[in-house]
């Protein structure tokens, strides 16, 4: 809220050693899928990607989007990104995602939280099998666009560090989405191990 209200100069940002590689992907001839998590502060990066931020499309459930939309509107000048709302009653979001990627824009998912009644993929996470939402990984593997795992973490003294992990495209995999979710779980595990108090997880993540 502070940054969205114009207090950008009060914060310091570190983009990490993979930032240039990340920008090369954003500047490529394809759309890009970014997969983040309910960890750190994922949306804080949009204003600092400048023109890139304006091409970001955040996929979130419509009910969640409506709840936060009014609150943010009261405090922020304008959103530096667009939202693709997901409604369980139709598939309009799939067409919006495809459209954004065809326009060489960036589609952002949260890859760590399974919603009741939706399909999940299971893989090892912190020593025990856990479920991850299948949607982002199925889409990413079928649309064959670059995939980047992205985490923005709070450091001391009003600093944020940005971590980018460039996913390897699955090679000759029967289930490429499973290969992708395994890479994601490894990246998330690294971040959660380093910043355990910044993972906003309030339920039994490993529930069978």
C-alpha cells in the first residue's frame, strides 16, 4: 500500500544475479508465465519493472479479487498490473490467459495453494509429499512458453530482494507438468528455508 501510494523512494530493492537473464526472457518473442507463492510480497515488484509491470497479468480467484479490490482502491493511486479473475462457472480466464501470452505479455500465478475441489499435483516438499495446484503447471507445460519462478522477499531496513529461478523446459517427459512442479517445489523450499516467517501458510500443507 505504501509503495502503491507513491512512497517508492523510501525502499531499497535488490534484483539478484539472475535479473539480466530474467529481463532477456521478458524481452523475448514469447509471452512468459511467472509462478510465485504466498511468500514474501510478490506484487511489490510491479512498479519497479516499469513498463514490464504494465504487461503483467495476475491470475486470481474472482471472490478473492473482489474482496481486496475496494481496499486497495482506497489507498493506491492505480494498479501497476492487470488482473485476470478466475470464475469456477466458466472458462473465460483461459481465453484471457491465451490472449495475454499471444500479445507477449506476462501471466502470473500463485503456485503453492490448492483450492478445495480442484486438481493437484503431488511432489516432495521439505521431506514429505505435498499437493500443489495443477492449473499453472498444466498450462505452462502445454503452452510451451518460458516459465520463471519469482519471489520478492523482505529484508532488514526497508529492503526487498527479488529472486528469479528460470525453469528448465521438460525434455521427453510423459508428464511435463510434474517435472515443472518438482522444479518449483525445490525453488520454494529454498526460499521457505531461508525466510520461514514470510510464508503465509495457515493450513496443513502436507495433508494427505
